[in-house]
């Protein structure tokens, strides 16, 4: 729950900074006249801030997920392939305990743009792996890794 609240606050700040930059650019173009940019003046800014607060409060619920994929074999058999795969996608291992590996993106700019919410947690579960993190990354990474594992299993069976 704490992580959810922190993400919501981060998104609100992120939206506020972007909105401020856009507003400053528009004010510069319009000669500093706020009413020329926003006909309702400060009321418009308040409404936009409330909209950002609402979106920020809801987005972490939809923006982060956990995806389980089936992977045959033991953790020790596929962990090296998983690490190699994640490294090829631009991630590095930041923590590894038992059957859980935590990855972060190598790129500082990528991490900054994602507000340092780029962590991918991969945990060995009974039927395979559980990937947890930002939905747009998890879907891409988990499904690609599953596809590679299936190809690996087909090639070893032949």
C-alpha cells in the first residue's frame, strides 16, 4: 500500500512538472497573459490539478502488474538464461536472493523518465516465473522470455 501511495505521488509530481513547463512555454508565447492561455484563469489550473490528482491516484493500479509464465525445469537451470535475456533487454541484476531476482534498467535516462519505477522482480513459482513491475515492461519481457524458453525446450527435444 505504501508503494502504491508513493507511486501516485510521483505521478502527480511528474504531471505537475510537465504541466508547469507547458504552461510556462504558452505564457511566454502569449506575452505572460494567463487568461489568454486559460480563459478561466486560475480556476482552469485548479481543475487541471484535480484531474491530474485523480489520474495519479488511479494509474498505479492499472500501470503495474504481476504476470506468471510457465517455465519448465528448476530455477538453477533457467536462471542464467533469464539473467542473460534481461541483460540483452538493457537490465542489470541489482539483487538476487534464493529464487528471486531484482532487475533495473541500465540507462539512467530511462530510469529518470520512469521516475525510478523501472524495477522488475522475477520470482520462481511452482509452475514457472512471476514477473512483477510496470505493465508495459512486464507484458513485453515475460511473453518474450516465455517464447524463448519454449523455443529452447523444442530445440532440446529434437
